[in-house]
């Protein structure tokens, strides 16, 4: 039984020693000191072999060791210019005699540190050095401040109800992500401000349609974001863009139609059923639309006339089947929806049309009188003829 127990112990000690060699730890050789000098420190925690930190970051190198003989463990941290324990270049760091050490990270670069464990017991102290830690402090890298390449338009004027699109552009040289937001300001300065459009990748901003009449100020803030160890977000603001909103100008009144002439196909009086056409030639000088209305009046006046139904063209042909004198005139209207007032009229002079009555012949004698006269004439001829015949007979007898 005793031999088996000792065999297991030997095997266990062998395994522990192998593990110690693998991990770089120190273990007691036999559990008690048979030497007149101190035993090696038993190192249970050693600093990391390689550490990388950002500048001004805090990082602590940790270590721990125990004694195997009841001695006292002391610590001394060293710095070196190379990755070794060379006593020729290694320098003890003043005041760094604790088991942990927080190196300075104020300066970027690569530094080397190790700790020396010392067991002070009987006789000669025993020292052991940890692995050398390569301690790299990365230089501070900040995101680039955006560079504005296109400023928004300094001054823009619009009418009330209209909108305008303001735009800006910026670039960075570090490959960061650019985004924009827009702000308004009561004064023409790019400080403070009230956000009117949230962060977006688009550099454009369209002003609201309900901007009041007056002056409004806008500017953009540009952000560059890059995941670096320094300042990750950098901002810059554009110049101020002033937008002036004005009321629309008062519209001009519509212009009267331009009349180039009035024509009729037949001049003077006409007989009944003679075709007659009146034509007015007109045009609009302000882009309006012309309309026509012909009137008839009982007197030679352009007041009080009656609109002729259907006579709404530039040309008008009155009827002439009845005799008499009639009076006409035309009103031309120019309608421009962009003007105020929107309509302007032009009234022609009176055009008089006389339709002659037909010629009437004097009536002849009644037919019965003619017949009677013919009969009487014939009878008279007969009497005359009879008298002439009778006279001739009488001469013969004599």
C-alpha cells in the first residue's frame, strides 16, 4: 500500500513539473528547503507577452509569485529598449515595486517591460524574471475634419408659397462616412440654430412651402464619422444661406384688345335678301383670350343695345329679308387670367344697315273698261263701215 501511494505521488509531481515548464511557472522542488539559500519564487501570474493600447489609455500589467520556503517576495519592474532581459540595457523603473504596474501611455511607441521576483529568505536571495512584455502604444488617430467644397447659395429670393432647394458638398481624405443636417437661425450666423432636417447622407434641403413673408436663414452641419482611437466624429458648419420670401407683385390689369379694323362686305344701302357680313379684326397684346358679342339697337347708339343670340364670332351676318334701318355694334373682350382686373373691353362704333323696300308700279285701268273700249271701238268701226257702204250703194243707184 505504501509503495503504491508513493508511486502516485511521484507521478503527480512529474505532471505538475511538466505543467510548470509549459506555463513558465516555478514550483517547489520538494516542499522544503534543504539549501542554505533562498528557493526560487513560485510564479503563478506573469504579464502578457504582447499588449497593444491606444494612447492615453489605462492598462495594468499584473504578476504574482509565492515563496516555497516561507521567505518574502519582492517585485521590481524593469523597462528595456529591446525584447530581452539584458542587464546592459534593462533599467529598473523607480518606485515600481508592486506586483502590478501601469505603464504610461502618454507617448506612442513600442516599449518592453518585465518584472523581477525576488525571494528573500535565508542565505542568498533568489530572483527570477518574468517574460518580457512587448507594450505597444498606438498613436492617436482622429477622424478628418470635413472640407466643404460647395457652399449653399448665399442669397435666394422666392415668392410666398414657393420652395427652394439648398445644397452643399463636403469631402474627407480618411474614408470616413459623411452626413449632413440642416438648421435654421433667426440671425445670419451659423452658431446655435434649430434643426429643420435630421442627419442624412443627402446634402440637399428643400425649404418648407409655408415660409412666411420675410427673411429666413439656414445652414448645414457636416459630420465625418470614422472608427478610430481618437476623435471619431468631426463637425464643420457651412456658411449661412439667406432665403427672402416676398409677396407676389400686384398684377397689371388686362389690356384692351388691339383693333386693326372693321369691315363690311357691302357698303351703303342694300336690297332685301342681299348677303351682308360685318367683320372685326382684333388681337390680344398681353396673352389673353378674345371673345366677341354683337349687339343690335333701335337707335344709332352703343348704349342700350340688345345682345344678338349666337353672334359671338369676329364676323356677323345680319338678316336682310325685311326692309328698314337697323343699327349694330360689337363688344370685343380680352380676358387674361393672370391680370387684375382680368377682363378689358373694346366697343366699336355704330354700324348702320338700311334694307331698301321694293319698287311699286302704278296700277292700269280695269280690264272690263278695256274690253268695253274695245267693244265700243269695234262698234264704231262697224258703224263707220256701214255708213261708207251705204254711201257707195247710193252712188251706184244714181
